[in-house]
C-alpha cells in the first residue's frame, strides 16, 4: 500500500493565498518578464531626437529556453502589459510561498 501524506486542512491564511492564486490564474493575463524603457534616436537629422528629445520605447524582456528575447510594447498596450507582468509576479510569489509552507510541513512530519 502506498503511504500517503495525511490529508491537510489548510489554515485560513493559506486558504486566502490559494483562492488568490485561483483568481489570478482564472481571470488575468500573465506574463513573465521585465519591462525595459529605452531612449533612442531614430537617425533622422531633422527629427526632435537629434536635438536631444529622444524617442522613448518600452520593451518587455524575458529569457526563453535560456536565451533572452524581447518584444516592443506599443503605448496603447502598456497598461495591459504592465498589469500582466505584475500579476505574473504576484502569482509566482504566492506559489513559491505555498511551496515553502509545504516544505515546512514535510520537515515537521519527519520529526
Ligand atoms: Zn527621431
């Protein structure tokens, strides 16, 4: 017979965390990456950027299969992309927290 871990009744603080995870996973766009703002000149000599008023571009950068990749984020997508990055980070923190709690539970069960 397989030895099973005892059925866990999660404490309220953990239940809140789990329902927030479910909420994020169910209804949010999730994007792993970091936002990067770059100021560039376009190369046209008569453009405002040639006088120091640089063009500002937003990119989202992530590593994928061990290599960095990036995507230009148009201004009209900025809010949505920022939110997706924040929601991903929150979800990751919450899942990591659950993993830590599970780790601690396993330690206690061994004692
Ligand atoms: Zn320019």
